[in-house]
C-alpha cells in the first residue's frame, strides 16, 4: 500500500512520460527526496541508471505482491492438475489422461460440496478444465450435482458458444435417467432453456406436469429467463403465472419480467411495472436487480438520459455496475469516469466500489484510447480498494506498462508469471512482444515467442511481422533462422513481406546462399517469392561473382510472371560476362531468354547494353549481327549501344569507324554526345575535343548535352589542357546551357591546385571582353579569387554569394569554398561547416578531409585529430594522403579502438 501511494504521489505524468521537462523532474525528485524516497521518473528502456533499476524493481514488487494476493492455493492446485494432463485426443489417449486426472484429484482428498464445485467452476480459466472437473465430481461416490452446479456448467458452455457440445450432453443425459439426485426433468428443462431451445424446454416442462412433477423456484426462474432471452413472450406470461401461484415470486422474477418488457421495447410499461412493484409494499431483498434490468434495457436502446435519472433515483450496487458497464460499452468513457468520481464525494450515500469486472472493462477501454493517466489512477484505486485482481486484470496491467513505456516492469512481471499464476492472453503477448521489438529488446521478444509456442499459442501475423522485421533489422539472423524453422514445422503461412525482409537481411550481410535456401523452401510450399526478394538474391549473387545463379533467378522471375527491370537485366548480363567461362554461360542465358519473350529489338538492345558495360565489345558486335540475321533492323538505340560498347572497351578506331557509318545512315545529335562523352571516359581528350569542334563547326544549330560539356571539362582539367577550357565554357554559355555545379567546382579545384590554370584563363581573355554583366567575366574573377595569386582574407558570406552567382551551390561547391578558407582562415571554415549542416547538407568524406588538412596545415594538430576521429566515426575511409598526414600510428589506434566512444567536443555544435 505504501509503495502504491508513492507511485501515485510521484505524479502520473512523471511516471508515464519520459519526455517530462527537466525542471518538472527536478521538482518531483526534490519533493521525493525530502521524504526519503529515491525517484527517477525516466522509464526509457535504453536508460540504464542504477536509480531507474531500483525504482523499476520497486514497482515490480508492488504489483507482484498484489497479483499474488488474488490466488487461492487450494483452487490453484486443482486447476494445475486439470491442465497438466493435456486435452481430449484419441479415445485410448483420452482414457489414460482421464485416469491420471482422476488419480491426482483423488489424492487431494477433497470434501465435495455444491459450494466447492461452484468455486472451481467460476475460478477455472478455460472451458475444458470446467468440463473435466464437473465430470469427475459427478462420478464421485456420495456427491450428486445440484441444480446450481448444472446451471453453472450450462452457463459456461453457453457463454463459450459451445451449443453443439451442450446439446450433445443433454441428449446423452436424457438417456441416463436416475444417475443424479437432482430431478432428471429439472436438469433437462434448465439445460435446454440455457441452450436457447425454449420449445424443447417447454415440451419437457409439460411432460413433467403431466407426470405430476414440478420445478423448484430456481429452475422456474432459469426457464423464465430462457424464454425471455429467446423472445417467447407467450410462454413468459404462462410461466410467470405458475411462479406466482406457487409463491416463488421474488425480485428475480420481477427483474426478468422487466427485461422482457425491454426486449419488446415497452419501456414505459416496464417503468410502470417497476414503480408498481416498489410501491406495492412487497418485501424485497433488493430492488437493484429490477432497476438494473430497466437501466440495461434503456441503455441498449440508447436512452442514456432516462437511464441516468433512474440510476440517480434508485441507485444500488447492482444498478451502478450495470450503469458503468453500459457507459463503457457505448464508449461514453467521460460519463463513466465522472460517475465514478461522483461516487467518491461525501454527499454520496452509498460508498460504491466497482467489482473487478467493471474495473477491467473500464481500464481496458481507457488503454485502447491511450488515456494512460486515468488507467493508472484506476489500477491504483483497485489496489487501494482491496479489489482482488483476476487474470484479465493482470493482463491489462501488463498492457498498461507496455503502453506507458515501462516494458522492463512488464517483462519482470512476465518472468514471475509462475509465482503469481498469470496466464497471458493473446492481446498481452502481442503488446509485450511488439513493445520489446520497438524497444530493441528482440532477444526477450523472441524468448517470449518461444514460450508462447510451447503453450500452443502462435501470435498474429502483425506481431510476427514486427518481430521478424526487428530480427532482420538488427541482423539477429540465427534467431530468425530458428523462427523460420518453427514456422515450417507448424505449417504456418507468413506474409510475403516477412519472407522478403528475411531474404534481404541475409543478402545484405553476404549470406546469399542461405537466402537462396529460403527461396527454395518457399517454392516447395508453392509460395511465390516477391519481386524485392528476387532482386536482393540476384544482386547478392552478382556481388558474389556468381552470375550463373543470378541468370537462373532472372529467368525464373520471368517464368513466374515477373518482368525484371532493364537495370536488373543489364546487371545480370554484365555479371555473367565477368565470369571465367562467360561465353558458355552467356550463350545459355540468351538461349533461355529468347523463348520467354517475343524475339524483338528490345531484347537484343538489353543484351548489347549489358555486354557493353562488361567491356565485351566483340560480343556486342556478334549480338548486333545476330539481330540483323534474325530479320530485325537495328534502330538508333541499337547503334548507340554498340558505339558505347566499343568506347567502353577502348576500341577507339572501331568506334570512329562505327561513328562515321552511323552518320551516313542517320543524323542524330545523340550520336555526337555519345561519341564525345565516350572518348572523354576513354581518356582521349584530343580526339574528344576534335570531334566536338568538328560538330560545332558543321552543326551550329546542334546543342551538345550538358554531360558532354562536363566530361570535356573534366578530361581537359585532368590532362591540364587549360587553353581549351575557356573557349569551351564560352560555347557552353553561348548555346544556353547552364554552368553546372560539377563544372564550376572542377574549375575552382583546378585553380586551387595549379596557378597555371588562372594564368592560362587570363591570357585567353579577348581584348574587348564585356564588363561584370558577362557570366564568363564573373567566372574568371571567381577563379582569380581561388588561385594563389589572391592572398587577401575573404569574407565567407561574400565568397559564398559570389560562388552562388556563378553556379548552383551543392555540397561539392561548398567543399571548394571550405578548401579555400582552410588555407589561412580555418576558423572561418569551421563556422561555414556549421552553417552547411544547419542548412541541411550532409558533409561527405571530402568535407572532413578538407577540414583535417586545413587544421594540420595551420599547425592545429589536436583539432585535426578530433576531426579525423569524427570522420572515422561517420564511417568514411580516409585517403592515403590523409593517412600519411595524420600518422599511421594514430590511425591504427583510432581504427582499432572501435568500442570506445570518441568525445567530439569541437563537433558537438555541428550536429544537425
């Protein structure tokens, strides 16, 4: 009790929400400290402070003690025996189980009474245990089932919707007359009434009366209620008269009749009858059942205002229970909470404490609507009111801890389930596993799953998917492998998404063969592997240099009706061509591919493109010729792909011949662009610029692509052919192409690295160049600023603006600005780095290398080491020049110490 008061006093908000403000936490902690309490309201599972562990254990002990108090060791032992011998199976097996149960129960030396049997039936957690105990008790010498025990088992079967079983039992019972002390006819009448067969019950009742046998008051009311439940109102009036004639009339009779009026929607008549009974002076033990019947009927007909007035006028415990139940059912939680609060006020005559069922339904509904504070209040209130928890309560409390972010408490209570007699529901297991997965505690989630499987429970697809995704994401693939094996053993069909994520995870860590095994198992089960899984497997085999498997899967995809993308085709073909015996494998792939699709130009083009990227130009030519022999005319794409194949294979002379042959057949600017960019990538700057100049002289209206200009600038800078760069830029601007970030950054890099670049640029300036309105002039001034001929300090903001006026800035452009500032303005470079991060740019390897070199060259070795550590932490691999600069010893020390975190004092402000 003390702990729960403490739990309440520490503030629900502080208990439930980890994101409370620091000031609030400090106030609460200070307040608790004055009372000698150690408080830590933070409940994130990733937080591992000893204070948090102590507090969590305190909460666990509190609820553990409360849960344990609800148990009845004597009844628990009986239920343990009933559940220890399995379920009904084959006849011989069932007989042996029945004998084992009989022996175990007989050893308890029970003194069977009606009360004991009813206690066991109401305490049991499942229908099977109830049936087994009822059967055993009925076979014990000296004990005979009573009307109450029969009615109890009938209600249990009816509630579980086991009508067929119930009717079979009644049919069998009717053949065993005289086996029970209780009237044979009475049992049958009650049984069929509860089973929803009032016509049979009335027929048997008539036979009883004909034989001079009558029902007692209990059975009469069971029959009357059964008739009302099935809307047999003619029979209701007749049986009600019989009850009155025999003097059996009571508050139970009146409440059943009021329920009957409500079933017929005669609410005014029901209220008139109610008031007539209460005003008649008839002595009643309680009026709650009668009023409750009317309140129940009004609420189910959505007349809550009228029902509320009756509750205020005739309120009793039973009425309040009905009122709370109906408010919760109608999701009027605010009304239910307000009513509970009102019952606690001093002017409220009767102190109302809801029973465990009302508490459970209300708390569960609050949890579903994420009203965690109110749910916490009610849980604590239950304990303070000494309401013993049942199985549902314990499951709800575990769900509460999961939703409140206190999964560590829920897990500890789960681990002590044997001591407290906790049997987890499917909802709680799902909540617990889902929360553990979200918390990163997949090992515990997997352990709970295995326990639940041993108990015969398998979670829903959603829970399994969450667990499987978490295992794959964290690469706990051994657990996932065991999980997959369990799935196969239990013939459980999982979602395609789970299988796809599993295969992707295996391929991601290089275990593509294991992924292929999963794929084969799915085929055996006649399940189609998803497109994503196929792509992961194919890419995995490509990385493993197993083009034969990749091509096999590519064909299999198409056989299953999945059309691979052009990129995937190309990658597989390239992988096959990079194998040792590629001719044989390539021929096999082509032979398998052609029958799957109509032999058209598109298929040949894909293959030509693939072998071209694998730098197999001769193979590309063979395909080109094969296409023509098949009667298919190559189109412009075929010609361009063949040209690219020759260029990538460095067949320069053949490329030139093909280029001029194509120009004779068709005039297409794409041919020019492919030829120039191909020669640039083949590292032939002279030929590339010559072809480009030839095009520009002959085709003045043709605008080369931006890629064409970019590749030319790159290769000219690489070979320091600076005199051709300015005319190229002037031509770029002249045809209306923008100066791209790639070109601008490359020119600035050249200016930084080689003074000759700016001098050549300046020397090639025309005598009558325009003023600042010229884009070329502004670019020239920018190149001057970046060359070593300009040594004055620069304002970073002004420099950023000047660069931005010449070409669009991206991370590469900013890297150039940083490199310029790092020459002698390294602190300004650091401020610009912070600004870049705030703007949302992601620094790359060259950004960090620039900063490391800048600090070193300015004599600030300690700062440079910190930047180098940060670079490694970000996962970047330094270049050889950076390694030599920072020193091999320090590099190996930093790389070798992967477990210890690096303190990034200088970089903490740069986190975005």
